[in-house]
């Protein structure tokens, strides 16, 4: 299948992952599937808190972290940071997509993660859903930005009319 430059996703990603090997597998998979990705990996809450000061296109969060906090702790911290930060001037009020990743998938975990604000959930050994999922999430964000910009322009035209 031939890909165009339009098919390639360019992303900055935060990986909340305690395994450097699992992070490497994820990044290699994404790059192999036409995702141009710059990333940072964190595996402690203090590192996460520092990393949240940066802008990310997507956050991948391991459900089972073994460095003193869990993926659910990270998810709660990320969403709490967004609420505390509030709206950023000149940007639509969007939450960064958080893709929870786990080697074990069970329905209660998925439901808990989605209810806590995860955008989606994927199993580490079955990453095939990940690239279409990213295209969907980034398409949604682009659409929100287009509508937000159109709304801002219309509001400006009303102010100057």
C-alpha cells in the first residue's frame, strides 16, 4: 500500500511507561506504520508532573506501572492538571487524547479507564487498532480547531462590524 505525505501522522507523544522495552516496541510499531513521532518517556509521578508543562498531541499510558503509581493514577493526574490549567488562550478547550495500553485487558479495567477520561484502550500485543485510532483522534482535534477558528473569525467580524 503506497502512502502519501498526507497519510503520515506527525505527533509529539508522552509515554507514561515503566518499561523501556515496551516503549521501544510501541515507537517502532508506530514509525513502521507511518507515524512520525517525537516522544518523551516518564515512569514516576514527579516526572509526569514536569512533562505535563509541555504540549503533547497524545499521551500513551501503561495501565500497569510498577514504579510507585499506576496508570489510573497517571490518568487522574493528567485530567486534574488539565482542569486546573483551564482553557489556554487562543486554543479550543480540548483534552489531550490519552490511550491506555495494557498487556492484560479486562472489561472492568477498560470501563474504569474510559470513565476516568481515557480516550481509548489497546492491548500491547495487538497494536493494529492503534494507527486508525490515532488518525481518528487527530482528525477530531483538527475538526475542533477548524470550527473553533471559524467561530473566532465570525466573532471578530461581528465585533468590527
